[in-house]
C-alpha cells in the first residue's frame, strides 16, 4: 500500500519568513495530493491540493510543487503570519478510481510562527 | 450549506463496551469515509462507503464496522473497546465525481 513520509515534524519560523514542508510517497499510481491544516481541537481543513498532471499550484501565500519522478511534493507558505501556526498534513491518493477515496496521510508538521 | 456533522462530540467508555458514532455528509455528497486519528499522528483510513456500499477498508480489526443509510449518513461501530481505541474519529464526505474530501469536527472517544 501507499506510504507517505513527511518532514520536518516541527518547524519554527519568524513572522514574515517562509516555511517549507516536504513529503514523499511510495505508490507511483497516486495522482492526487491534498494538504490539510489542523488547528488544536479542530477538524482538518483543506488548504490546497494538486493533481499529478500539474507541477505547481499557487493560492495567494500558499503553493504546492510536485515532482512525480522523484515522488515528492512540498508545501510552501510565504510571508508567514501567527495564524498560520497549526499542524499541517500532506496526503496521497489514487484519485477517483471507482469512486474510491482512501487518503494516506503523513505524520504531520507542527508549524509555529513566532513574532 | 452545512458542512459535515458528527455526533457525539465527546464520548467516554470503558474497556469491553460498544460505541456507535454518527456522521452526516454535506448535502449532495454520496461518499463517506471514516478515519482514526491518534494523538500526535495523521488520520488513518478505516472505511469508505459510496452509494451505501463499502468501497474500501483499512487495516483495522473486525471489531470495527460501518454502514451507510439511504440518506447517505453513516455510522461507525466499534465493539469490545480497547484502551488503544482512544482517538479522534473523523468522518469525511465527497462528491462521487471529485477527489476533494471535507472533514467533520470529529468525535473524541476516550476508553478507560
């Protein structure tokens, strides 16, 4: 089955700096890669996703890059703000194969943005 | 539109008991998936149902079961509870034609 590794486990940056979180996956058939943000005691919320036919996607301060050959994808947050502090999870999925929807998650990165 | 809803919010049980968790998907979503999130880890896939049929099962023992109703809501049942079943149980729904899953707030289960 799919295995997703995520690094680093914790990340501390100063407000205004950039943050990068990296994930690798094992199943070359995976073709959908979402990123979720989870604040303490809250539900995971989708912040950005990318499909395997795209190499990069950007949404304001957040961007995701995908390298299918190396089987890794990364989350980039620019101009970080205190409200970006949370746990971030990457995930991988064989998208929409017979309406299947199993996401395999990484172990999470705790991002702390300090003033 | 209302998001995914789950009940109850919190639950305390003792070892050996049975528990039923409930989930209502976003209106129009026919797929419901269940995940277990142990403290400090990422969610782990338990089950997926689509159009009331099981479409996927994770690596969980037979003590875990689920079903989906005609209105697409779902129940997760866990029998013979163990201390290790203590976790946040998340439900996620999606439309059949897309990949994006939306999570509910979860049910925090504590087994004493």
